[in-house]
């Protein structure tokens, strides 16, 4: 049955037909919504790509600088001997202190009288305890004579446990040799140009003593 109603003017109005949308319309709407959502997601990802690296960089802790602590060189606990006046240049080059060892005795040897050496000295160093290093230093007129003397001293000391070049900067000025002595001691013999030196002392300090010796 169809119901008709009259309008204000008395005319009968036909009922409006209900509009039915096809499934294609809904599909188009879903496609539009999906595209918009995708665009929003792309924009959001792009924004995060610009901002997030900066946030990561800001959150990274700064690297802690590496600090190398070097212990100061030891110094003698005892007083060095009073140096005599009128020392020769070679005599004066023998240090008053080497690491924790202080010069306590300095006497002239008979090297100049017994050989062609220019002069010779025996220097005794101690740290105030039982540790004692004795250095014999001889000056020669030429490097060849000094080399012969150093070779003879090294051979007399025995088989070398270690040996190598003595350098001043990049220049090789001689050789050194470490040999075994008695009673837990070691002997270090080396040549520096025309100077030949031999140090005898405790095995655990003689190499460090040699490296710190200025000649």
C-alpha cells in the first residue's frame, strides 16, 4: 500500500525513493582513506628521519679522553758528594745522580798511565741502601781505540745476554753489551764515540741505570 500525503498547496506528494549507493562507492572511499593514511605515515616517517638522528647524536655520551699518567723519575734519597773544582770536561760529564742513585765517590784510574787513554774515572753510585752501581769511564783519543777497548772489556765480561747500537738521535755512536756478573749482578759495557763505560750493579736495575746515564 502506498500512502500519499498532501503538501501545503493541497497537492499530493509522491514519497521520495531511497538512494542506494553501490559497493564501488564504498570501495572508492576506503581507497581514498587508505591513501590519506599512507601519506600521513610517509610524512611522519620523513619527519622522524630528520629529527631522530639528531636525538640519537645528542643522547650519545662524549668519549672520555684517555689520560696517560707517567710516574716521575725517581730521585736520590741521599746527598751526592761535593764535586771538586777544576774538573776536566769528561770528568764533569759524569752525572752527580742517576735515577735514585747519588754519586758518592769519584776517583781517577790509572788508565792514562797504563794505556794510551786520555783519562779514566771510577764513579760509585748508591741509593742509600745496599744497592750500589760502580761505573768505570775511560776517554780515548780516537773512536777506533775506544772501539778496541770496548770490545776487549765485553769479551772479558763473558757472553753477552743482550747487545745493540748506542744512538745519539738517529746516529749510531757505538754499541752496548749486557753480560752476567756474579752474586746476582750484571755488567753493562758500552761505547759512545771516544768514551768507553762499564757499569756493574744489581741485575734488576742495571739496564734502567744504563738508559738513564747521560753518556
